[in-house]
C-alpha cells in the first residue's frame, strides 16, 4: 500500500532482509513496502518467525553484520539503509525508538532503572548529570512509575508490567517521532496489557508521534491500531484499516487466525460440559492440603532477612481426567505451587496426597510431571531431538530406549523422522512445546495409573495457531490416557476454554475457587473482578482506552 | 712477627714510638694523655656520607651473638677488638691493645691497653670492660658463636686484670698465633651491658630495635638510625682512638649508610645510578658490564686478585646407609678409589672454568690454599694441565673399561655415572658443574647435575648423606690454618666428604689430623708452614676436595673516595672505613649523588 | 542477611587460617634442613654450642608443643620469635608489610585502571589488527617470567638513566606489567560475554553507542566475573610482589621472607605465610563482597 | 577444519608446526644441544651471506663455509626411538653455524631451543590436563551439590591456594630419588604444577555450574527423576567445555614457565637436559640481557605458543555466538 501524503514520516520500499545460512541466504523479510504518516498507529500482525522483528531491526540498522539488507527506508527524508553508524546513532532513540520484546532481557541487570533511562538522555542531549536524572525521573513518572523506591530499583526487582514501563520511558524520554513497540505485552495479564496499550497510545498522542505495534495478538491491533499489516512467512499479505481487515479478512492466514480466536470466545465451560460424560471416579486423584512455602531473600546491605511468602495454606483437589486452572497475577505463587506439587520444591508445611495417600518421591516422579513456562528452555540446546526424547525414557527405564520407540513417540506428536537428528535449538516454538509434552509423557508411568501433567504457562509463549494445535493434542491425550491437567496461565480466555475448575491465587493465597463459569460470571475478589473485566474488554475489542 | 730470646716476646708497632707527639693536636684537645693510634695512608678531609650496599639485612647488632655476615659487617664498624688482623697484609696489628707480650711457652699473653679510651657515648674504658667482655663471650649461657674460638685445648682462656691498663690471658696449652683470636672479639661497654648479662639476657640485648642511645662501642662509627628492611645509618664516633699522620682524629666520614639490596644486579644498578658509593663484591659479568658502562666514569673498578674462597668438587666418601641408598653405596666403591678421583681431577679443565664461569677473573686451583694466601700456600704443589689421556690411564689402572660406545664401565661392567649436587642459588657452581659434565663426557662418564636449594643440599651432605658428588665453596675468614681445622680434622663438622667421624677412616685422614693438631700447638712459624705444606700435599694427592677455582675479589667505588684499598678478606672494602674520605668537598658530592 | 553472610565468611576464614597454620607447620617441619644446619659449616661453632642453640630456639621440642607455643604467642601479638633476629616476628613483620602493601595496592589500582579501559578497547576493536597487536603484546608479557621481567625493567631503567632506588616506580611498573595480561584477557572476554546479551541491542536501539555503550553500559554488566578476579588478583600480586621486591631492593616483606625461607627461620617463615594467606583469603572475600555490591542479582540468591 | 575461522586455522597450523619442529628437533637442529664450543662463547647469531644464491657462513678462521643441507653430524634419537646422524643443515668442520647464537658455554642456541621444547611442551600440556581435570571434578561437585559440600570444597581450594608451596616442594624433592631422568622430572613437574594449579579453574567451573544447574532443562530432567550424575555429566559438564578451552590456552604458557620457579627447589631439569625454562634462566642477569640479546631468543618460542593458544582460545570462545 502506498500513500504519498505530504506528512509521510517513514517510507519503506521493497525492503528485503536475509541472514547468512548454510548454503546461501535465508530470506526473512521479503519485499516489504509501507509508509507511515505522522501520528498514525500501525499494527504489524503475524506469527513468530514471520519477519516482524527483523524488519524493525533492519529499519534501525541493528541487524548483525552477517545479515543482508536491501531496499529503501526513508525517514523524514533521510535514507536509513546504508546510512553511516553515526547518522543512525543520532536517529535511534532520539527520532525512532524501538521497544524490544522480553523486557527483563532488554534491561541491563546491574543498573538502576532510572540510570538506564538517564543513559538514553546522555546519548542524545548534553546536559548536567542532575538535570538528566531529573528528566529521567520525570519520564518514569510519566509512564506510571512513581516513587524513588521503584525508580531506584534494579530490573529484577520489578514486575513484568513495571519493566515494560521502564522500556517505554526509555523510548519516549527523548521525544521521538516514531516508536516501534515489539510485542510490548508479551507475558502480561489482561489488566496490565490494557494499561500498557493505554499508556502507549497516550504517549504517542502527546508527542505527536507515530507508533508501530508489532504483535501476534489480533486483540491488541483491534484495540489501538488505525491500520494493520498482516505478515505471513516474511511477506506482507494483507493491509488496510484495522477494523476493516479484522472484521473481513481476505487472506487465508488472517482468516485462520481469527477463526481460532473466535472459537475461544465461545461461552466458557463448553469443553467441560463435553467431558462430564466421561466416566471418572469421584475420589480425588490429587489433593493438596494447607500447602505453605516461605522464601528468604537477602535484603539490602546490612538489612535483616526478608521473608517472602510464596504460598500460604493452599488447598486443592483434582480428579482424574479433569483440568484445574490456576490463575493470578505474576508473583502470586503459581509456579511455586506447581513445583511443590511436582516435588521439585519442598513445601514448608502441608501435604500432597496422591489417591488419598501421602505421595512418595518416586510416586510423584512417575505420576506427576511439569512442563515449564518456556518449553524451549526446558530442552538442552546441545541435544538432538532424538537425544532429548530418549532422556526421560532412559531415566525411567534405566536402559537405552529402542530407536523405534523414540521414533514412534516423536511421530505421535507430529515430529517426523528427519527432524529427529536436528538440534532442539533449531525447532520452532510449537515443535519445542510438543517435544516438551512428549518428554513429560514419556517420564510418566504407563502402568494404567492416572497421572497429572502440570502446564506452567506452557502455552502462553506460543502463537495462536500453534497454541490451538497444542490444545487439540492435549485434549486428545486427556481422553486417551485419562490425564489430569493443572493449567497455570494468565490468559483467561484460554483458561475459560479448557478448565473444569479454577483456583485464583494472589500473594500466595487462594482468593477464589470453583467452576470457571461461576467465577467469570460472579467474581467476588476485587482484583479478580478487574481481571475478568479487562479480559472481556480485550476479547470483545471494546476496550475503552480513548482519552 | 719477630722473636727474640727473652721470656716475653714484645710485639710493638713502629708507629707507637711516636706516642704522645700529637697530644696537643686540636682534634683530641680534651684528652691530653690519650694513647692514640696513628695510621698510615693519606690524610683526608672531613665530612660526607658513604652509601654501602649489603646483600641482606643484619640480624642483630649484638657482637656476642651475631652469626651472619651482614651483622658482622655493621658491628665491626661500631666495635673494636684488642688485636686485629690487617685485612691487607693479613698480619696482626695493635688495636685497642697498644702492645702485647707473649710468654715463651706461648701460654700467657699480657696486653697493654691504650689509655684514655672512651666508648662512643663518652664513657671511659678500663680493664674491667675487657674482663667483662671475655666473661660475656665465654659464658656458656650466652651461646656466643665465638666462644669456641676462645676455648683452647678444652679449656676457656683465663682472663685476669694486672692493673688498670694491663690484662693477662692464660691458655691451657700452647696455641699457634693465639693473638689472632682476639680479632673480632668486640670490647663491650660494661656500663651498658652488665645488667643484661647478670639477668641472663645478654643474648637479647642490642637487637635491631634497641635505641641508639643504649649502645656504645669503640669502633669508628656508632648507630644513628635503623629503618627496617631499608637501611642502617652509622654516624661518626667522635671519641675514636685513631688519628692520621697530621694528627686529625678519625674517622673522616660523617656517616656510613648500609642499604639492604638483596640482588647483585640491583646493587650494580644503584652504583651506576650514583646512589651507592661502594660495591663490596660483584660477579665477573657485572664487573665487565660496569667497565663498559659510560655513566660509571666516576667509578673506580678494581680487580683485587684472588681471595680466600675456594670452590671444589667432592665425592661422598662417608658412611652411607646401605639399606636405604644401595645405589650410592655401590658407587662409593669408585669414589673411594684415589685413582678415580685423580682421574676426575685430571679430566677437569680448570682453565675453562676460569674462562667460562668467571670471565677469566679467577685463578685455577689445585689445592685448597688460594694464591692470595702467600704466607701459607705450598708453592711446590704440581699444577698439571687438563689431560684426558692421564685420566684414562688412571682409570685403566683402577680397573675401569670402556664399552664400544665409549661409555666407562667399572670392573663388574656397570656403567659409570653419577650426579653432582649444586646449590640452585649459586649460579657459578652450577656453571662449573656444566663444564665438568662436558669434560667427564670425554671420559665416557655420564653425569647429571642436580640443582637443589642450599639448605636442602646441606641437609643431604651433612645429615642424610644422600648424594654422590657435589660442588661447594668455602671462604676462609683468615689466612691462618687454624680456622680451617673444622674442615680438615676428620671429626670436624665441615669435613665435607665425610663429616664428624669418630675415627679417621683412612690413613691419610689420620695423617692430616695429626699434622693439623700439631701445627696448632706449634709456635714456630717455619715449622708450622712445613706441617701445613704437608697437609696441602696430602690433600692434593688424595683429592678429598678436587679444587677448581678461586674467584677474584672484584670491587667498585667512586673515584674520589680516598684511601680506598680493597682487601682480599672480608670486609673487602670497609675494613679501613675510618680512613675513607671524600676527595672533593663533601657538600658538592652529596648534592650530586642524592 | 548480609551481616550474617559476612560473619559466616569471616568464621570460615578463621578456620581456614587455622588449617593453613597447621599445614604450614607440618610442611616446614618436613622440609629438609633446619635453622642450625649451616652452623655446622661455621668453623667457629662447636657441636656443643649448636646443641645449646637448638635447645634455646626450642628446635628440639615436638611439633605440637611448638605449635601450641606459637598459638600462645599469637595471643600476646608476637607471632613467635625469629631465631636469626632474636626478635618477636611481629615487630619485624609490620613495618615491612606496610611497605609491601603500599606496593601491591598501588599496583593493584594501577593495573585495574589500565586493564579496564584497555580491555574494553581491545574488545571494541575486536579482531582488528590493533586487537591482534594487543594480543601479541600480552603474549609477550605472559611469556616472560616475573623474574626476567623485573631484570629487564631494571636493565632498561639503568640504561635510560631513570633508575632511582627509593622510588616505587620500577617495582610498581613490573608488578603492573606482570598482572596486566591476565586482567586484560579476562576483561576482554567478560565484555564479549555480555556483548551478546539482548540488553546491549536494546541500548543500541536507543542510540547508546561508542564509549558510552562500552563503559557505562557493558562494563557494569560484565563486572560479575571481574569481581571474583579482583579478589584473585590481590592474591597474585602479593606473591609476585615478594619476588619483585627482592630483585629490585624494595624494603618490603619479600627479602625478609625469602631470607627466612633460605635460613629455615621457622616462625619468621610462618609469619609472612600466614600474612599472605590472610591477604589471599581477604582478597577472595573482598571479591565476593564486591560481587555482592556490584551485582544486585546475587543478593537474592543464597 | 571448515568450522574454524581463518584465525583459528592460522593458530592451529602454528601450533602444529611448533610441535612438529620440536618433535623433530634432532633433525632440524644442526648440533647436539649439550655440545660446548668453548672457543665460541656467547657468539651472536651467524650472518649468512650469499654468493651466487648459495648461503655461506664466515668461519672463525677467516674462511667461508657453504651451508649444506642433509649433512651428517652428531648422532641423535628420534622421539620414536630410531637414531640418525642426518641433520637438515649445517656446515663442514671446522666451520660452525649458529643461527641463534651461542650461550655462555658455546652451545648452539637454536639446537637448544628446539630440543628444549620437548620437555617444556610435554610438561605444559600434561600439567594443564591435570589441573583442568582436577579443577573440573572439584568445581562440578562443589557447584552442583552446593550447600555444605560447596563450602567445604571451596574453602579446601582456598586452602590449597594459600599453602606455602615452596616448602611443600622442598619436602617433595627430599622424598624423591637423588637424580631423576629428564622425562621423570618432566612428569614430576607436571604433577606438581597440576596439583598446585587446579584451584583457579575449579573456582571458575563452579561458577559456570552454578548457573548451568539452574537451567530449566536441568529442572526438567530432575523432574524425570534423573540422578545427580546424569545431570552433572549430561547437562552441566558440556557447559564447561568452552571455559576449559579458554583455561587451557591461558594456563599452558604459565605452566611452561613455572619450571623456572621449580628449578629453584631442585625440581627443574638440570644439565644435560634442556627446557625453555632453563634457557630463560640466564636472563635473570642484567649483564646477560645487556651483552647478549640473542640469549632472549627462547622467549620467542614461548611467545609463539602463547599467541597461538590465545588466538585459538579467542576463536573457541566466540564462534558460538557469531554463528
């Protein structure tokens, strides 16, 4: 799509980017053209690996030396492709800011956040150190980080939402005319997502800046974008006003994406009803009684020990073949609960019962498995797929598993023969998730006993389509093997879609529990109510974030 | 030394005849009756400071217990003895004792003290101080390392006061050159040390931490300041009892600074940089470096010729535990064969050692008395040049054979090889071993040089006896044979090849024992010389020590240092410290150097 | 928490020092030769005197007895008596330790002040010919033993006429040159390790570049391994300082220690050994504490 | 080789050349390294001059001697045992060619450098191997198990760092036989250096393992019920490979030079054996530095080793990220 309006801020013409790979180049961005007017908000929507991030890096000249970039990027009349490092440096941060994904990794772990914002100022605007610090504090205040304690904190001491705000403060502190936000709400819950979107929108309005929002989530685009570009396999496949494109998509990919989304929008508990017909005994398979865990943390220098209550008297019950969802804001103790149940962490008090009996270590290991937050990180990047698959089998059976068995198991999760010899680090996100699932299943005992699989945010990092595929696989397995799931997630629509039961955790306590339908329809806890509302708003695309 | 036929032998110095002539010189105006010693040498000018370098820090300033060389170097400048050995002539001369008479049987010495002497703190000296000094040195509880010297024939020498200026010494048996033992026995100030001695704490007195005010001596200098690890500063003793020929009271220098510089290279660097005035001793390579250095134009380098150090190769001839070290015991069969040792001696190229190791600044040795010791050297000893043929003949006679590869084998067909221990801290001896190794290769003998830390080496040689051959060096403190007793008596601790024997193991060792004991009690010099010549001859024939070389004494000093006369015995450069002076005005030099 | 951690580490250090002292006693005892070994060669010393001296120095006591006596002497602060000097070890040790510390602290600060910018610079020009040249220069320094380096410096100083015996310039230079290559290598590689992290690209995307990027952004992030190295470098410097002092005639612990070793002056050896062990343990502790201060992430781990 | 960068290929071939040269020292060296020419002491390197493209060396007697190749000289032994008398180059008697000068005894420096590498490189590699193995085991256990085991092991390593090594070495020397053959000496040196040198790598390995064991895949495997040994060997150990390579490159030159210190306590190689350390020993005198610069030539061999190793280490360390 080409516009030649006089106030065009950025014009991209036939941008191509390729990485050097074995036997030639691997093209990641194919022939992109777009233009952006001042004050416009454009969403770039596509699944991971579609070239969204690469294109952003290419615009700013940040790709590694091995990458090959051609085409033209014209920003306010300056050609950026092939521009000198000095020119680019003056533009980066000052005129075009990039907010990278994964805020924890994008912040320097050993610098106070206020200093990290001040450094950006230092790079562009010469001023005395005190003045710089003042402006940095003002910028943090602007993004909602008030108080010296937060501003002087180190990144790891902040919550995900707060970190994201720091990145935004960095991006806007020099008053740029274009902000590129790459997955700015990646791991955030609905409330935080809405807040961040609101903040971004307000800020670009104030600065009269444009915003490019890169995401895989159509909800975000629908919420704030004026225009949307749909990207698939490196190419722009569809473009137009956001509402128009999202309501009547033309390209098959867009259609599939939205179809998948819509299926979640069905009333919660549909799957649950489908499953009530399944014969299960009433006795709980897993019950957890008054589980508590306290962590000690080192405070500041010379300060006494600080205790953090990760879990406080949590009870739960889970029947065979059912799914329990545990939700709550980050830091609520969800992961600790999972680890305590799986025996990876020793609870301070309370007990975990399997079939009504206190579970031995061995029993836990054979019958309860966890799939971690990021399935990719639970795979040793040095292992081949085959080795990774063999590992749990070998540990369980104490002998080298037959090649046939490994291949059979890989085939079951849709990883065909040739993939087996690849390194796990070379798999796509969805493949990694499936491999992690297969590994967990392999570690479980097959002797007909009911087993529990804990999915600790295992689905969150996946694209919608991959997520969908995974959900199908999980449901099939549940039916085949009478598996019970404990699903830990922050995506309420997903939870509502899958869970039979729900447990809402906050600050280590269970604040609500019960059937999802009930919890969604009559929320009691204030925070929970807010979360439900925010999710609804996002889902329906009716978020009121306009000022 | 002269002798006359009277009961007492009067030994005086000619200079003493001029006694009293200078009584009214301004320098000693306050003590008109003083017996001052008039020195030879140029008359100098007063003032200035001298910086001398020591390789190590002195351990103590207590003359009674001092053991190490640096301590003695400093203490000697602060203290004086009754009779001292002139470091240049190696003969005795009066010191605090103005003269002495020896009884005919050599068992009584009466020493006459100088009158009007004062310690450096101004306290007068009398015979009581002398008595106290010897009582202190001889006190068994003090453990003075010099006590043994003062014990003759198992009996400590008796000391008694004759009158205020005369002291009599009684020896239990005649002792040759007994006056030499007074050298380095420092006269102690009774008023400062008697209390400590009575309390049994004399050994702890006068440490490095003692304030200068609590110390006094009869030497030319007194303690001014000690900076731990860095330096000791001595200042002039204004009560010193020597004058120059113009009657000026010595010493000339205002102060001497001893700086502690462990590495010879750094000493050389400091001399080149003008920060040190005297290098007491340098190696041949550094001596050449200094001579080539343009910036040492104001330096005077002197090769004082061979000293009293002798380096030697020796074999383990002692009793070795056959159970623990069967290999060594087996090889001792070769070492004990005198022809084997002679062959080794014949094969060693001593000239190569002198040239390669010492850059030519050394003398090859065939006996343990170095050419510097002209009085005692047995000039008749043969000095055969290196001869591989002679060595081969000797080995053949001793039953050794060569295999087809040229390797030497003993009669039983065992290949002849052994190891040579050297100290890893002595570069020169390591190099000698390398030369010898190559020389012996020509005889078909494989040797291995084993370089050990010095103490570990000594432990092997003296205690565990786990060694085959070694290269060591000894330095005599005096030209006289008496200090060498410990080396040559078979019962001696320094009888290195077989120390501390109860009975001499071989006939020639017994012979040396007899000769050495005899010379000790012989008063006639010619006869003593005869006896000692015979010792040297036996040693050269039997070769318990295969002597190799004696390095020259190489010293350096500023050119304008007057009366600088290096000696061949320790202390090479400061022995006449009281006479050293700066030819230029002191101020000019001080500005130039510091 | 910090105070407890510190207390625990100090307690460990104390145990460690106790262990080192016991082992040092045993090792010194096992080593061949003793203080009076050389006395046998002294023609003036008879065997009776040697035996008496042995008695006086307590060399004929058993090792546990001597150790107990030494522990007792720690209480009154004397750390035993030097045989050679006939003085309490502590009075010999402290004035020289001060000098050694002067030297090592100067060298420590200087070498880090040089290594940090130079290491960062060499990382910045990585693989360029300047970096290769720097690599060659560090190889040269690595290939020269400390002893040779000291002699070389001495020679150059003398030839150039810079030599001054009282100045610390030469020993400090040698120490800095001896420490520098290791530090440089580590700084360079620590910076590289960080340079690949995501936040660096984030910083670049905000226009932070050049010196600002390397020194204000990367260097703090790379500080973690360098803090541990800082502790180890203190230990390394103290031990090479002992050698360099001896060669260049600096009135520190070096000459005293080496002489004591050669003379087997038992307690005078133990003294510096314990002191340098204390330096070393203190250095490692300091490194850990520094790590704690520099890296906020460490504070939440145990 | 195709995975290596140009730099790494250069470094590897540099190291290979060095090792081959050192192994074939007998052939490449014109003389026996112990042969003394007492009339040619401390000679500077011979200059070659060319007459009709043939190299000549000026002899002491005023004659010129042509440089000959594959000349017959002193007998030597190859490392695989057979002996030979053919040398790569040399001149006819009584001429002498000293391409790297002669030392204080008139021994050919070039021959000594070549022969000296055998003991030095063997010692260096063996010691590095030992120190790294010990350090690896110690660090893996301390880092992986943590808790009291970590405390005990790490304090133990510190104890090792702080011991008076000189005395330990003196003691060790006292218990060894009087004279040791050069290869036994090399072995003893390697043992001693390795035993002294391990605590530093141990500390570093521990650091790596501390972070490696917190990885999610280690948790996952733990969840499968994996034994500690499985986790250590399969997941933690491979994380330390790169560090090991780095350390090997840094430690090798240090260990080659450590021999200089060891010879002080009598654990070094004595004549007639040669090593780079013993060749560098004369440089401890300023008189030698000042008058015979060619005595410093053995340094080049050590520098070459060090430089090649550091290039290689650099490559090892960072190709992973670049690719």
